[in-house]
C-alpha cells in the first residue's frame, strides 16, 4: 500500500501522524511525506526562529527516523496559496505516486497555511478515494469547529519513534518548551489510546483522523 502525508511545514506531519507513518513503514508500506514550504520562520519583529538550513536538516532527519521519503516544495512558510499553482504541484505528485491513502491537515485549523494546504490537497486528490485529515495540535487548531476523531491508529509500539522524530526538530523543540511540548503531544496520544479501550485490552498511545473521504475495500 502507498501512503502520502501532506504538511504545510517541516514538523506538522510528525506531530500528528508520525506514529502512523512509522507503523506503516514497519508493516512494509511505502510512505511519502510532502512538506509544502521551505519552513524557515521569522516573526513580525524580524526575529529568526528557524532558518532554511535548520528546517531542511531537521525535516530530513525526522523523515529518516520514521523511515519515509521526503519531498519539500518551495511555497512561502506563512502563506501557502490555495490556487492552481499549489493544486497542480500536488496533482503531479499524486499522479506519479498513486497513493492509496492521503493524510493531510484539518481544514478548520486556525493556522492559515494549514487550512490552505488542506484545501489544496482535497482539490488535487479529486480522483483519489481515501483522504484522512489528521488532528491539529496547539497552538494550531483552536477553532470554532470541533475536530471529530473518527479513525484511530494504535501507535503504542511506535510512540518512541515519533518522539525521536520530533526531537530532531531542534528549533521547534526549543521554541515550544522542550520536553514540555513533547509531553503535551504524548498526552494527547495517550488520551486517544485510552479512547480505544476495548475487550481486546488497553491501548497506550493512538493517533486519530477525521474522514474526508473513505474507500472501503471488500
């Protein structure tokens, strides 16, 4: 099976579906990560929070930890367009890769680049039948719409791989409070794992998705 994960920035995919990717790779599936932007970041005061070199190095290291291939496009970090340019860039990748499952941002995310990445993905994937939107993480996602957890993936055996991939994003690790940030990401995965409690027993960690479109092979 072929799985493609689309993120606006270097680290978006790892935060919300890093465990799913690691599990899929371990199971023998082919996974491609596509980052829409070069991901360097300067805030409104002019302070540089992540350089182009840092973003490139950190993103590549994280993809290697997860076992996925990585493509980085060159849209602006803060302003991924939702237009023919972004849609056709993804069109080309989808047509060449032919994914069975597409993972992308939730379109009600409060980060503008996350929203437009989701919309561009949905438009480009018009001929593909399974699109799952991954759960946003603070400070994104504080929306007037509530994310609906509909599809769960048990990542209990791969949470440590996910955490190591996130640690490779050293600039973000520093920006968001180090282990305090990782603890928050892990706590959400633990909550989603608890929601998977069933007669089969406990699930330590999970990631979840809202369905945009789903093909059910029978």
